[in-house]
C-alpha cells in the first residue's frame, strides 16, 4: 500500500511525541520536530538540525512535510473483541434510541433495507430503553432477530432466534442465565455467560469462513483509520483463532494482535483445567518469537458481570435491584478455589492472566487470585470500575496491570449508578489511585461495546466528562482523572508493555518498529474531541490516509 524506499522517510515541520515511559498527572508533553524511518524501523527521533537528520536528507530520504501536525505512536487498544467488532460493523446501531418505539423503528428500517441477510443483527440497546422480551419485536420481521446490549452482557432474541438456538431445551450455563417465564419457556434474554457460551459460538458457527475473514478485515480497516496499529483481544476462541490463522497464511495484515484465550466458567475443576490445557497448546503453537504480530499471550476469565444489570459482584448489596435482584450483591461467576487453580496453572505455564472484575468484591477476589502468581508475567485486571482504595494500592504493589476503558466512565451512560450504588459512586473508576500506586496502566476501548475513538477515551480519562453528550455537565470523580499525556502514553506504550511488546513498539524511539499516526490536533482538554487522524503507518509503510 504505502511507498517504501531504501532511503527512508523523513517527517519534519510538525510535532513528534517524545515520551517513552509512563508520565504522571501533571506531565506536559515533550515534542521534537523530526523523525526518520527506514526499512520499517525508526532510526532517529529529534530535531531538524540534528546531524542524523541532515545526513538522511543528503542521502535522499523522502521528505514528508507535517505542516504543524502531530506524530504519535501507533496506538494499541488494550482491550477489544476483534471478530465481534467486525461483526458489529454490519449490525444496526440502536445507540440513539431512547425507548421501545425508537428501537422498533430502527430494527424495522434495517430489516427492510437488508432483505437478503439471513438474520437481523442489532447492537447498542440499553436496558433503560425497554425490556428484552421476544414478544416486543416478533412482529417486525420473520427472520431471527438478535439485539446485543451495548455492554455485550445481554442478547435479546426474537422467537425465531430462540427457536433456532433451541433455547427452551438449553440449560443455563455456569455464570449465565436464559430468562424464562413461569412455564420455563425462554422469554428473549440471554444474560452474561449465556451470551458468550451460547449466542456467540452459535452466530460464529452459522457465519462462513469468508464472512469471518471479511469481519476481521473490516475491523482492522476501521482500526487503522482510527490510528491503531495493534490491539489486545480479550475473548479469543477456536473459530476466531482459526480464521486469524487462515488469514495469516494468505497475507500480512497491517495490524498486531495479542490475544487472551477465553475460559468458560464451570463448577468442575477438571473441566476448567482442561480448558487451560487447550489454551497452553494454542499459546505454544504461535509464540512471540515466531509470530510477533499474532499470538496468544494468556487466558481471560470473567469474574463478574456489570453494574447496570446488578451482576457486578459487590461487597454490599445494590440499593435497588434490576427487577427481581433486589438487595442482592451480585455473585462471582467462579468459585474462589477454581479461579485460583486455573490462574496458577496458566501462570506456571508462563502465560499471562486477565481477569474481568468490575464490582469491589470481584476486584478483591481477582487480586487475591493473582497475588500468589509471578509478577514477571504481567497479569492484569480488566475494567476495575468500583475498586476500594486498598485494592487500588495492591495493584501497584503486586505489579498487576490496571486495564481500564475510560469510555466506560462516561457520565452519560452512568445515569443509573447513583440509584444502584448511592455514595459508593465516590469510588467509581479510581484511575488516579491506580497510577499513583504504581500500577502499570493499559488503556482500551472494549470495542465493540464502546466506540474506539482514541481521543474520546483520552478526553473522558482527563476530564471525567461525557463525550457522548458534551452538553451534559456531570463530572465523575474529577479527583481520579489521568493527565492527557499520561492517557496517550497508557494507550500506546502502556498497552504495548502489558503484553511484552514494549521493547519493540509503543513509543517513537530509535530501534522500534515504525508504527505511527499523524494527527491534526490541539493538545488541549477542550480541543481533544476535534482531533483527527490523517495518516497511519505500520512497519514503515502508510496503510491508511484521509
Ligand atoms: Zn471486553
């Protein structure tokens, strides 16, 4: 795609981001004004009068005038679901809906506009819009309709969808639920583990290999266009992995992917350990040395659910329940002993462990399980939405990566929280404490649950205000904010470091691969949302431009 020349590429006339390590809250950005890249590698970063720059000019490097633009490292999304993202790019978004009428109208329009699709696939529904009952959408279209909740923890199905999955005859999986009426018939909603152990594999199995390759392709294109050159996949499974291996054989992808193999909760320890055995096999099949741009680095366990569905595991009950779950604390999806056994086995095999933990009790449980593992393996906790100050400190003490998604801290989507948590909202998203306690940060989007716009993530991290609705004045715990520079580094170097890529990429430094992005931006809080990516370079080649 891009040009390549043995004399290399010289970027001058703009700002070149110099940070190579995690800075603090108040750190002001440092910029050079020249960057030289040759044969896919960064050779020099500095200033236009440097000897190295004069030499490469004389040697005939291709000169790229930046016209005041900013060069940042290629970003690495710390938490995504690549195949789901590709799949979701084709689904109709319900994010703009406020109520059932809006939802029905959007589904109907999409169904009419896509008569050849075998199923009607939707995304972005939220609980406050309406209840997830099949009966509310059955009349819209005779094809199976699947509606993903925005957080991907619920799938709402129409009756033909329930029928093709055979929902009435399925048992609830561990850590998951199929909502049923008094007669035991499924009413439309699949919750938590029922989504990723039943719905996802089913929809993957009815898609063709060609469909899946197209999904991955379009996800990578969307990511390159947003300034990413890599990501960490947080729910790798057999089918997606097979597709990625096929693609790797055929072509070189302009993207680097480290993946965590998803474990399915079970009350049988033997079953869980057998899943780890399979993960170890895949881990050994392609490792970082043989295949630096596509490999499995570890395992992922989902320890609890989410606050809005009252499935995040808390130390004290929710103030009011989502429907019947009144006065519940939520429950962990794994027993403490099995969790420890699984985590230890993976750790002993040299694998990294990622634990999804949102509620304070789940976070304590996750850190306890990781506390006896080797800190050398750079284990991580995902989300960390309601952490106690004690646990916030323990992350740094134990060398556990705090993998956070500031877009989830957007006050516009947290409007139900005060009613569910009361004063505990004061502990929401305590990023500052993670960073001050010395925990390595990795910033991600959790796409497709959230948009993957890097500067939206940085904006929410730094302002704790809404980017979804910029007129909404609510600020979520400003004392827990990150700095802009700190967030940008956490979204590049921090994510790279979390999977041992930091020696090779994540910052603009001589000797690192030439993954970079060129931005039209103003380095000010209130200008971040206006920043735009102009070019993305992968391995020294331009792979995307406006
Ligand atoms: Zn996720």
